[in-house]
C-alpha cells in the first residue's frame, strides 16, 4: 500500500538514483575493492591486503605531497577568502556600470581555461625579463626564478590560485552582502560606528553562513589542487612536481601512480586516503559550526 | 537422378556462397575503427590529410568506417591506459614510444610481429632500421609501427648572431659553439634557454659528450646506463651556461617569444617550433635557420631523437586495424604527410623521395636523427618511474646553481637514479 502510494515519488527520483549508482557509487565501491589489490588494468587483480595503503603512507613522495598541501592550504584558503571579501566589499560599494565592470573583471580569471592562465603566469614569473622580475628590477632587486626555485615555487602557485579563486568567492560573498538589510548599517551609523566597526560587527556576523560555505568549499578545492601546479611545472605522467617536488600534491602523485606507473591499486588507495582526509576536514568544519552555533 | 543431384549440389553451393557473402558483408559493415591521433593532427590541413587517408583506405575496404579522435599527449596515454582496463580501447592509435612500456603492461598494444612478417618484404624494407628496432624489445615482439619523429635541431636567430659579430657558419664543435654563446652574452643577448630545466634539454646536451651506449636504462640490473665521467663533463657544461641562459626552459612560450623578438640566439628543440618561427619570419621579419647541434668533436652531433608510433589494440578488429596502420605508415602516405608538415618520419623510403628530401627542414632532420641519442631507450620493457626524470633535473639544476661540484653531482645523480630504479 505504502509502496503503491509512493511509487510516483520513487519513479521521480529513480533517474537520479540510477545515474548516481552507475557513475558515483559503483566507481567508489570498485575503487575501494581495487585499493586492496595489486592491479595494472590488464592482469587479474591480486589481493594484497593493506599493502597499498602502507606503501603510500611510507613513501617519501606522499610525505612531500602532504607537507606541500598543508602549507598550501594554511596560506591559500585564508588569503583567498580575505582577498575575495575585500573585493566583494569593494564591488558592493559601487553601483551601476562600475559595479558590473569590477564584478566581471574580477570574475574573469575564473572562466579563463587553466592552461591559458598558466601560460600567462609562466610569462609573468619568467626570470630576467618576466613582468614580475622587471618590476623587481626597478627596486634594484635581482632576478628570481619563481617556478624553478624550490623556496619560491609554492608561494608562486598560491598567488596564481588566489588570483583565480578570488573571483568565484567574491561572487558568492557579494550575493551574501546584498542580503544584509541596509537598516542594520543605518542604525550602526546613527550609533556612531565607523566603516571598520560596521564590517566587524555587522557584515562578518551576517555573512557567517556564506563564509562557512566559502571556507568549506575552498578547503575541499585546495585539498584536490591539481591543474595549476601541473601546468605551472610543465608536468607529464612521467615527470611531475617540479624541481625537488616543491609543487608535488596528492592528486598529482595519485595520477602519476595510475597513469605513469600503471599501479591502479595504489592509486585507488591514494584516492581513498585523500577522500578520508577531505571527509574528516569537512566533518570537523560542520562540527565546529554546530559548536559555534550552540555557544 | 544425376540432374537432381547436380541441382541439389548447385543449390547448396549457391546457398553457401550467399551465406558467406552475407556473413562477410555483415562483418565488413560491423567494422567501425576508432583512430586516436595527436590533437595537432586533428585540426586544419593535418586533419584534412588524415581524412584523405581514411577515405582512401575505406574506399578499398568497403564496410569499414574510421572515426578520427584528436587528443593531447597526456590524454592519449590516460585514455589508452584506462581504455585497456575498461575494454574500451581505440583500435588504432598514436602515442610516443617513450610510454610504450606502460601500454604493453596494461595490454593496450597488440604484438603485431606476425602480421608484420606477413607483409611483403618491399613494405618492411621502407622503414628506418633504428626506429623499427625501437618498437621491438625482444625478437618476435613488435609493438608499434614507427611514425613521425624528430632529431633535435639548433635553431639560430641570425639577427642576434649578426649583431654579436658572429660568422653564421654553423659551429662544428661544442667549444666553438660555447665561444659564440659567450660573445652573444657580451653583446647583451641571451645565448640559450636554461638547458637544465627539462629532462629532454639535459639529454640534448649529454648527447654532445656521450651517446646512446651510456644513456638510458639497464632493465636487467635496474640501473642507469649514465656514465659518471660523461655526466661530470656535461654538468660542467651546465655550470658554464648559467650566465649565458635566459632562465626559461626550452618548452616555454617565453623562450619562443624571446627568439622571435631577437633576444635569444639559440634554441635546441624539435622541428615542431618551425611553423611558429616560419610564421614570425613572414609576419615580423625573423631571420633564422636550423643546423645540427655540435658535439665535443667535429663530426659528432648532440641532440636527442624520438619517434611517435602507431599502435594497434588487441581485439576482434586487430587485423583490419593493422591493415589501416600499415597503410598509414606506407611510403606513399608518409611522403605526403612529410611534405604537408615538413616533418621527418620513420619511413626511410619516404624520406629519400626527392620531393621530400628537397625540403630543408627534413634534410637537416634526417641527419639530426641519425646523429642523435634515443631519449629514453630501450622502450617497451619497463615503465620509467617519475623519480628518474625528476632526479636528473634536480641534480643538474642544483649543480648549475653551485650546490654540487660536477663530479659530486654526477656521483650523486647516479646513486639516486639507481635507488629510484631499484624501488
């Protein structure tokens, strides 16, 4: 009786569930299965227990990739959100065509293909004659090989990433800003609050739900960073990560193991370790939010 | 009775013939080949010519249809590896010989030795022997038909040479070339890109001193074949090049832009940059030429060579796929292909065709390929771990930066490469 009553509803969600099962659930389950096997795609998979996981956890490249990722996340997420918030406040202060102009201008890097963005930045970072080195030269500073010096490579990537991601986050934050009632600012002004106090005591608290989304999304994106370091270092499946692996990140390492080393079992285990890390971080974010709301 | 028997036999014969014809027709109609090519070959004039080849082949093979799919380098490899795992391989495909081992390991490449041996001797004799040998890791194993290839060339900006007061006669030895580079720097230009930035440019300079015998891998012992004495000399060369280089890699767009804008004198790279430079010559008056990379002694040349290949996937379409691959790599097609793109290829008979060998880029490329060193041989045996190329780049760069002496750098490099291969 109940099934008959709800049949139309089940029918309506069926297309999504079928596609979800085929293209999401099945790959996850089969990936989990292969993560316990030695498999190169041709031979039948051979069960190896947790050997793939222990091999990855003990590998030097994994440690390097995770170390790079930790520094990258620690800088790029807060910096990217601060820049995006600054841009959103700036654009929000304009009206009419100027608001449209700045919004579109800052959003432009988001729609730029990654390879084009990387080409532009390789030119900007070029030693001796690149835009940045020419600018440094005006201040009497010597040329820096930003993309081939292991002490500057990570920061060079962070600058590119902030440039690209700021536009996307700005649009989200801008939508949040538009939803803050103007009466709150008027009341604050009447009470003598200056611009900074308005931002700290009205804008940021009112933006909290949007900021939560932006922080969570930025964290998840940062943990999966791949295309920008891959392109900036001119990587391929046989050589990736740049000089001294300064731009080696987990997804790059995983792809290299899969398609360069044809070790699909190891790559699947890598994917699960990374997924576990992403799920943990996301769960912590939600827990922090609940704790903060209760408080 | 006899008449009845004849009629009966005739009817059976006709029925068999009809059934056979129907079967072969149905089989032929079912053959739809997927043909993956490099994305450069799937656009403009190159695509038009590939389509022409397909049209000619399908005209002589009724019922066969061929779909051309263009893919970038990494997408080709990833697609073929994933296709082998999922049973969705393209029937005929291009890729580089340097990823051959991965493709053999995942079962993406059919061993076409028997099909090859069944071809007429006249056809088999058309190919460059070393290019063909590179497809044969062991006797009775042939995993590809060699296709386009390159030997690295020394592109020279003649305006920069003139401004630096350098005689445009090509340098014949490394010392002569180095002398020119120093004069170029003194005149305020960049001599070369940073040759330590990518693996292939390191190999190009290694070849000025060493040869294929002391480069690549010994897969039996899992050790590098790099000779420490040769590598010491090569690392010393990189130290000398530091003040002369532009800091950009040979592959950077910035390097090409410097060359086009008359700020860079030399660019060691394959012939694929020539269309860009030829366009710049037309548009902005760039004066350039291309010569062989000089080695340590007169007559020896540096540079690397590598071939793209055409591979055939195992499976029900393998026979017709091989026929198509053989058609593509046959002299008539390779000569047309070479003329269109001015690109060297592995069909020696096509390269000797007077119309082809008259093309300057091909003439120099043939000599360059013959004198150059295979970049990652032997192929089709073991997958080169990523730590191998990274180690070579890291230690060459570190030595150029002064972190190692050339002797210490060479020793460290070889130790680390052996560790990497052993892992």
